[in-house]
C-alpha cells in the first residue's frame, strides 16, 4: 500500500499532526521508495497547505488562528500555567511592551499595578485589561487587524520605533527552530519584529501546539528571542537546544 501516493501522504500527515518533523532520507528508507518520491509527496502536501518544506524534509504548518474575539475567553490550564510563569519574571519591570493574542491577553489580565509600571501595547484588548487593573497604559495606534486584534501598519510601526521597553512579551502562531517565530498576518509579523527590536529582552509565550510549527510569515528570528515560556515538554523543544534562547517550562 505504500506504493500508493495517497497512502504515503496520509501517513506523513499523521506524523506531522503528532508534532514529528519529516526527514526525507529516513522516510525513503523506511517506506522502501526513492528520495525523489518522498520529495514529491512533501511538495504535494505543501501545495495543499498542510506541510512546510525545510532543508531535508518538512514540518507541520500552523493552522490559521480564528479572529481574537472568538478566542479571548479560551483560558486553558496550559495558558494559566504559562502566564503565571511569565508574571514571575516581570515583577521588577517598569516598562512592558505587550503584544496581542489570547495568551498575552491572559498575561495582561493577571498583571498587578505598581508604582512606575507602564504597559505599552498595540492591542485594545490588552489596554483595557491593564486599565481595569489600575495599570498605566500607552496605546499604539494604527489599523486594527481582525485576526490578531492589534493595531498594525505604518502608524504602529513608527510609534514602536520610538519606544524602549524592558521586556517585550510576544505571542506566536508558530515557533520553529529554523524559521523562528511566525504569524499568519504579514503586518503583524512586521509589528512583532519592531516590538522585539524596541525591548531590552524578548519573551515569547507559546503553548505546546505552537512548537515546531510554521505560520505564513516569519516575524522574529530565534536568535533574537531571549526566553520562551511553554507548557511543552523537553522532547518537544529539543530542536532548540543549539540556540541561546532560555526555555522555561510551565
């Protein structure tokens, strides 16, 4: 049955769904087919939008996120654990640059006011959450993106370029050892890159399902990320071992 392309490709999809990276040479030996055959299978999956080719094989693509208004109430135990760990790292910080997205919003909702604390954000959701908690907010303007719920475009980028923050806290649609942090929207990718550049340290909050996946647009290279907080296990983040990025498990 492995002589049938559809059968092979279904097996490849099952492995991608489990978080496994496809190594073309290993698969060719295992399936008893040529390397070119496996490459054609991978190209077919990529054309369907179900895989992302990398050197020597493929990884899973991150599914496009639903618009933020459908995700704001989705608090899982994993997200709660991630934001609790992140909060412990920002107690002595005076200026935070917060991204949008459901995980960063959960982090903002947990923040407590203190003298001198300022949150800067392009997200109206995050801004309101911080203001409810009595935290001073500086809002970055621009056009509000539907999916990420953040202000994007030239106005937001120009404002970010004139800022300095102790820590930028970013969410992710995907985080891959070779591709870095990626998102579904190109304008959001530009914004995340600018936010990372405006901060002394970049902290990424990413749930297990985002690890090893690639969204459409690269936003921040792995070497520009100082710390990752995730509920993923050690085996899930093994590919990041050669980077200088600190990994904290929630």
